[in-house]
C-alpha cells in the first residue's frame, strides 16, 4: 500500500460545500476522503497548512496559449507542455489547449500533437478545443475571415477520428457553417459541441442545442445579442436548460452588470463556467505577438488587434475568480465552482475532476484570505 498524505489546517472546500476542522486524505494521486481530525489514519504523512482554503484545482476549457507559446504558432507536443505548465501556478491543473481558426494542415498537426500529449500523459492536458474554422464571418471576432469555412464531410470525419485518440475533444462551431445533422454526428462521437462566433436567431440556436450542442463559447462575445424581439444566441444560451455557458470574466469582455444579469437568468442544469481564453502572454512579460500574421498587443490588461478588436484575453483563472467575487458579487464558493466543478461537468470529466470527494484526482489549490495562491498540487504532487 502506498503512503497516505493528510492535509489539515485549512478549511476544505470539496467543490460543493466547506468542511471546517477537517482533514483531506490523499493516496496514490487520488482523494481517499475527508475525515475529522480525530480520525487521521496512523502512519500517514501530515501536511499542516497555515489557514486559508483548500479547493479543487481549476479546469479551463479554453486556453489558446501561455508561457510565451500560442498553439496556432507551435502546434506541437512541447508547446502543449509549455501551455499546461504556464497555467499551473495560477491554479489551473487541467485544461484544453485551444486552436483557433486556421488551415486544415495546422489543424491536423495540432490534432497529432494532442494525441501525442495524451499518450505522453502530459500533466494538466485534458484534450483539445478546436475553436473554428466553422464559424460565421459576421461574428468573426479576432478569427481570420479568410480561413472561416463550412464544415465538409472530410472535416467531420477528421474530427470524429481525432476524438478516438484524445481524452476529450471540444469544438466551437456556428450553425451557419455546420448542419444540425453534423452536430448530432459530433455529439454521438463523444465530442462536446459548443456554439459560438455565430449570428443565428434564437430558434436556430435552440435547434442546434436539440441536435446535440452542449455549450456556448464565451457568452456575449462574438454572437447575436439578446434583443427584446430577437433573443439571439445569448437568449438561447440563458434559456436552454441543457446548455453550459463559458464566460470570460476580466472586466473587458463582459460588463459586471451583464454577468450578474446572466447568472440570474440562466436556467439549469447547464451552468455558467469560467474560461480564460488566455493567449501566449500568461506567465510572461511578453507585450505583443502575432496570430495568423496579425499583431496582437497587450493593452492595460487586455489583448487587442491594431483596430482595437479584443483578441483573446490576458487572463489567468485565479484573477477571473477574484473578479467574480469583487466586481460581480458572486460568493467565493460559487466562483470556485465556476472554475472547477462546472467546467468539469460540462466536459463530462466530473467523475475525477472539479471536486475533492472520494475518487477524485488530488488536484488542489491552497488559497489565503486575499485569494492569493499559496500552493498547487496536481495528482497529489506539489508543483
């Protein structure tokens, strides 16, 4: 039997509720359970934390880059390792490296890199998120309109085949470029289909959800807005109970009042969860970089193209959590769920991720009273 590690001294948030004066037991990289201080097993290794909160590691389903690397620029195994490592100090213990709209050749190379990362068990690697190229030019955002195109049967076959060799696969599509039959096929293949970069009507978005779409990518951004006569994709995201909804909480992409209103309106069981949409700047002092030949620069906490268009985010997950608490007024426990449990549920990874109950991966973040990260563990290993 491998040794048991016992973590005490901090309040334990298991992903749903808090435990005071309790001990988290970890063995062989997994959570054994949470027990009272009187029930610590003999001969275990004790780790006494100096107060604060011990919470599940964060799960980020939309990460374009980090550590100076952008997946589009370097769709290889080393880039995936760098991206996963760059986000770990900010509490993200699992993530989907994200490829935005690019050529079929770059997509195929990124898929090969993702399959290699899965085989190599790269720490933190969950699978891939293919954001495009099957989007709407009308809601392109920072995506290159010259590379946006409808999904062909060859595209469908390629993505289905990729899923067989990846732990998880998520793809952002617009119903303008992907049929409901294709959405149903993707869903049946075990792929998480997310609606985004789309100008569709409420009815069309709702039909895509019925066909099998399970999520909406970065709510409010690059999509048909909520109007009083045409609710658009925003309205469908909030009204459709089955849809999970990603959100970039940096104060630039969405106003705090809009976030609060959306949270109040969202019907479940689909939940709203946090994504960083992070680019290569995270964990670096990099001030600019290129994407599909266009310069993107850091500008006071945000990333913009030369014309001022937002281009991804200069955001890490713990900063998003702080923003939700301090600027939106969400409770810390709910903000933590939005960064861990809810994205894990959206992806179907919540058997082992997003919480600290028995059988979960021992992915943990220790926070102090000011929501600064003191320590991070992945699979019980302190990083």
